[in-house]
C-alpha cells in the first residue's frame, strides 16, 4: 500500500479537498482582513449552502435520480444547466445570509472588544446549525450524483493505481476560476480598492469618502458567495451533506486561513491546499479518526509558533 | 444581591458605600434562599416534585460555570475549550478509581493503593486538570484574545478525540464505568440501603446533592477570596488594561496562567463528582457544545459577577433540564386539545429539546448585542465604568479621545 502511487492518489484527493477548503478559507480571511472578526458562523453558512443546493437540485432533477437508479453514467446536457442554476442559487443564498448575519450580529459589536463579536458569532453558528437540523434533519442527506465518476487516467489508456476522476477535475473547474475572479476583483476594481483601503484603515477610508459599512457588507457578500459555491461543489464531490459538516469544514478552513496568514488571500489558498493534502495524508497513512487531531494540532502549533502564519506580515498590512 | 464591596488594604480607589436600608431585607431573603436550598431534598420528597436528579447536574454545571468565570470574567480570557479540563478531571478520577482503568491493574496491592480512594482521586483530578490548564496556558497565553480563544477551541476538540482514539487506556467511545463512589461514615453514596450509626437508611441520591452543595459553597467562598486577593486584583487590572497593568509591575503571563490553571482545577473537582454521580463517562459528554453551554451561562448572567453567573447557570440549566421537556409536553398537550389532527401533528413536531442549540445561540447573540454586561453586571466594573463610559465593552479599543474626535493610534503589537 505504501507505494508512490498511493501517495499520488492521496495527493489528488487532498488537492481537490484543499481547493474546497480554500473557498471557505477565503471567506474567513476576507472578513478577518477587513474587520478583524473571526466569522465563526462561516462554516455553517457553507453547510446551509450545501443544503440549499440539495434542495435546488432535487427540485430540478428528479430525472437525474432515475438515471442513477438505472446506473446510467453518461452525462446529460441539461444537468450542466441545472448545476449552474444550483450554483448561482446557492451563491446568492449564502451571500445574502452572510450579509444578514453581519448586519444583525456583528455590526453593533465592530468597535468593541474582540471577544464580543466572536461570542456573537458562536451564537450565530449554533443558530444556523439548528436551522440545518430543521431543514434536513439530523442524519446526513445524500447528494444527487450529478457528476459522473470516470477515471481519466484509465480513459487515457494508462494502467495505474492512481485515479484522477472527473469529479476531481470538476472541483478544480469550479474553484480555480472563482478564486482568480475574486483576486482580480480585489486587485483591479474600484470596489476592491475600497475593500483594501477599509482593511488598512477604516477611519481613514471613511474620511476619503468610502462607505465603509457598505464595503464591509460587500466583503461578507463575497465570502458568503464563495462558501455557497463550496457548499454545492463539496456536496457533489462527497455526495453527502450533514448539519455538522459546517463545524468541521469551518475549522479546517479556519486552520488553513491562519496557517497561510489570516487576512492574506494568497495565504488562504496556500493554507487551503496544504490542509487539504495534510488531511488526505493523515487519512491515508494514519487513520481517518486521527485526522481532526492532526488538523487541530496543526492549528494550535501554528498559533503558538507563528500566529501571523506563513505569508502573514505585520498585522497592520492586510488583504 | 451583592453586598457592598468590602475595604481591603491596597484597594482604596473604591469609596465605602453607605449602609443600604435594603440590606437587612436582602439578608433575610438570602437566609430564606439558603434554608430552601439546604432543605430541598426533603421538600422534594415531601411534595413529590421529582426534580432532585435534575438539580444535582444543574448545580455541578453551575459550579463549572463559576470556574470558567475566573478565566472569562476575572481575567478576561475567552476559553472555548473549557469542557476539555472537565473531561481531564473526570477521566483522572476515573483512572484512579474505576476497575476498568489501566491503573486498576497496577494499583491494588501496591504501596499506592490508597490512591483508589474517591477523595484522593478527586484531589488528584483537581491537581491534574489544574496542571493541564497551566500546560496549555504556558505557551499560548502570550497570544491575543481571539487567537487564544481558538487555541482553547482546538484543545477542546483534541481532548475528546484523543479519549475516543486512545482506546486501550480510555475504553474509547464506550467510556469508563463503573467509577469509584464517594463515601462518608463507611457509607457509599448512591448505594442503598446504607448503614449509619446502626440505622439503615434509604437515601438515594441525596448524599450527592449535599456533596455538590458543599463543593459549590467551597467554590463560591474560594472564588470570593480569590477575587479580593492580590491575584484577583491583578486579574481585573489585566482584563481592563493589560499594558497599564504591566506598567504597574504585574506579570501578565503568570497572572493569566494562574487564572487558567485555577479555573481548570475547579472543573477537575466537578468532573470527578459528575463521573461518580453518573457512574459512567464517555467522550461525547465533553464536546464543544458543553464548553459553549457553560460559556453561555457565564455570559448570560453577567460576566465577572458570581451571583450573575449563578443566575445565568440556573436559567440555562433549568431550561435545559426541566423546562424544555415540560414545555414541549405542554405544547403537545395543547395541540391534542384542539382535536384537529393537522394542528395536533404540527404541535407534536415541535420539540424544544431539539432546539437547545438554537436557544443557546440566540441567547449568546442577543446578550452580546443588547446587553453585553449580562443580566447582573459586575458591580466593580460598573463603578469604575461610571467615570469612564457607560458600557466598557463598547469603548473603541484602538483609539483615544482627543478633542472629542476618535483618532486612531498606532496599534500596540
């Protein structure tokens, strides 16, 4: 088992998961970069995104379920349209939710001590988990299998133990453009500039005529949209969604954000991929039950040894 | 509830509050409350309330909240993994006393056989969890508030998982049972009938009630003494302004370390008793939600005020253990009364026990946004705050007031 191919296999899985973690981690890092609040509820927004995708997909495609029952693996053209609709709904839903959360639970606490918004965020996270329980129940729901699992390595005629499936590719196809679009948005557009200015110095930005409240809301909106996308993609990738996935995924992503240097966009990507691979390696070489211990151990070690993360500079320079 | 702050040397900043005319009345009310609490098990038997079994864990949780209040309320450190220390305490006691623990194979017959005694194990639990608190705190207490909170969260996640995974020692998810019982006058708690001075008594769980009460009372006394001690004042100083406190010669790391360690040791005692009371412990009793519920108790009542914490604990725990169930029952009955099958079904689907998380979450959000100081605010903080701004928690941390305008200053790193 302990061959190089096995290692490569874990690497592929880790990379796909890592990109999902990255999408969620960006939400943490954007928000922290701009208001220095750990949006603890972010993982649960992601979870609700997955739930909303299930609902949309189930509403759209009873046909697809039939096809799965018939073991029909060939892709159908409409599915891609449905997936797009589900993606957009989930992103809009999560973005709205995140903006609402900011407005109701954090805005009043922005100027206070650092604890107050964190405690409020924990409260929101509990509320969202309960919403999840009411929505889809306690036991995990099955995601419709929209993405066929075709081994591309074998399809290319190479006989290898390593499997790179269409699912892995699908994750990359959705996540990479989103991350690139976000980076461009922050670096090139006027609104992105406003975000960077607000992150650097909120009061000065306000004096320069930037509506900081709106900019902060925009940040939550972007983070939420990415979490929504991650919700759909992770559901399709893992074929399951449960109300507790927000907490575990959220902590993994948060660890990724901290590891890369919280507030730093590139750091979130680096950390996300690293944590994804670390988790896959731990799953593969240790045991899945040890993975959370490894991840939280990493989180604690990073926080103790280098709280600013790998790419984090001084805390004054962010985003 | 709280009496006027007593004068202690070195705390001259507070003016003695003149004798309150209400004070005598308060004293009488307090005496009645204490008498009620002490006599409760017999009243419970007499009137058949059947809430004793709910009261014991309730009081234990409140004691736990009092311990967390040292960390969160006095020293101002957010601890999201308090249940981990609770777990460490419970498992430490179980290790010494349970016949299933690996130590049970070594201890009997060895010169250390006396360690299997419950009271010794409880003291060990206190020491072990206090030590664990110091061990976690030592490298992490230099971190800023929110980062520290996440380290504790990570620790709180690691401990139950380690317990689950290290099966040979901890019995994994099955948990440890039975656990040694406390005893007094040769009489084991919770074992009936029990013979004291030649009388055969059927006490049920009553001894546990009094044990919890005594531990709670000792905790309250110890915490009040701690709060008024040099260390307690150092905690308050650090909480209110770390840099100023450092300037006054207080070592922030050791001071915080004491808060962490002492707070953890309270949970050790509670964990030992809780394990003995339930006779079984398993890792899922000590998960993140437990930490948050205890935190919720501290914050709801009034961070830093022990009476507030007790009130918050009482409210949350009585909801959790008594009212959630009964209210749900009443709602179901009300649904059945309407006679309409759809309404009955709709009412029956309503379950407050399922909404526990929702209630706690709402409680945290509302308290933080509407009344961050809690129901009963810390009196000392209120007094100092009068000269400052009304709500201390809302004062911008990074700015100073110059000529009426908020001017941001260089942030200390």
